């Protein structure tokens, strides 16, 4: 749900228009894109309605921090099933990850490869150790934490490489070492500082 279309009635209209453009009867996943102050609660209520009508198979949010989730869960009927956030070795968001696990909300990572900023000594070292690429190391780190990833690429060989993650596993101590790279560094907007 785009930010400029948030609000209860706007959400229902925007969704209807999207279905027409897609020529579909339903969508698999529908998310509130950002926690737009004063609008996201009503937007989510509309999305709950669409879910109850069978127009959406799973519902959730994007870019919600713990306090946004707590606010939303204080009034929603259906807990978000997904929270899509920026999440990567330089922004590990451990408290958010633990909160989502505890609440049964699937964390999904956008920008998991840090916009290609993979020239990090530890990541290169682990790529050599496991005989994999730096991207595969980072994506495997996500998967072993139970985080769904959305790596972006238009190149066929990179898409194939990004999917080739199931013939190895990072040792627990290497997961901890990657966790140690955290700098709370965002490459996208901060959910607490967006102005929509």
C-alpha cells in the first residue's frame, strides 16, 4: 500500500485498482509500506477487511519498528504475518528480530545485500572459507536466522547465484562474527524519520 494512498477508504480503492491492473482476483501478500503517522492503523484495518474477504492471502507491514508493531497490535484483529524491513550485517536489528520471532511475525529483509557493499574483510574471508561468493555468505546468514530475503538483481547469473544457498551452512561462530559487523547503518530511510 503506497504511502500516498493510505487511510481506510483510500486503501480499499487503491487495492481495487491494483487488482484490475493485475487482472487478478486476489494477491498473495499485501503490506502497509511505511508506518505513516496518523494513517497506518486505518490502513491496516482496511487490509484486515480485504484479508477476511479472501482478497489477500497474507497481510503485514513494512518498515515497522517495535513501537509501531506494539501500537498496531494494540488495536488490530489480525496480527501482521510479515514485517518487511531493511536488515543486513550492518543493520542486524536483533531486538526487532527477537520481537518478531516472539510474536510469530515473519521478518523479511529488503536490501539484504547492502546495495552490493559486500567488500567487507570478514565476508570475503568467509566466502573463501566456504568456497562461496560474498553474496551467498550474506544470504545464508539471513536464512540461518529464519529471515526471508529479497535480493535484487536483473542479471541471470546473479539470480542463480543468489538461489544457490542450500549446499552449505555457516558455523554458529561465523554467524556470531557476522552479527558483530552491526553498525546500525541504514542505506534506506529510517522509519522514525520519514515524512510522508
